[in-house]
C-alpha cells in the first residue's frame, strides 16, 4: 500500500509541477492574442474579391487568383430579399472560387465571391 501512496503523491507532484510550468508560460508575451515569433505568413497571401452583382438564378460567378497563385480557400454571399447561396467551392484546377445562388421570387440574385489565394 505504501508504494501506491508514494506513486500517487509523485503523480500529484508531477501534475502540480506541470501546472506551475504552464502558469509560468502564460505571460503577456506568450498570450494567445500575441503571435509567436515563429509564426509564418502564407507566401503570396491575397484575397481577390468579386463584388456583388445581380446575375440570373444559378449562374456561376468565379473569382480567379492572379497568375501563378492557387486558391487555398474562399467564400461567397447571396444578397437579396429571398436569396439563397446554392454553391461555394473551388474551381477544378484550383485557380479560383465559384459561387452561385438563387431567389425564389425573382429571376436574378446578387452574388459576391471571395477567393483566398497564395503562391
């Protein structure tokens, strides 16, 4: 029984020491809101915006990355009284972002597209 008690006390001491180490690291220079010095920026990061325009329902709008860059993400917004975003996805070749939408009561819908690009 003594060995079990000693092990439990040792585990407790280790847990307390680990907690103290964590608390020591939670300084302002290491806070979650501050970027560590080793954080890297994505090379060639750029957001390409295709501003809102009315297009026929289900017509695709595509925001393309500049030459030599590839899409790493994107998004879209359907605008209008009863607008629904039907699709938002990358182009098959990875050079842009596609979006399409519709409105129930109208034959057109406002679509904005955003492509997040990088080298």
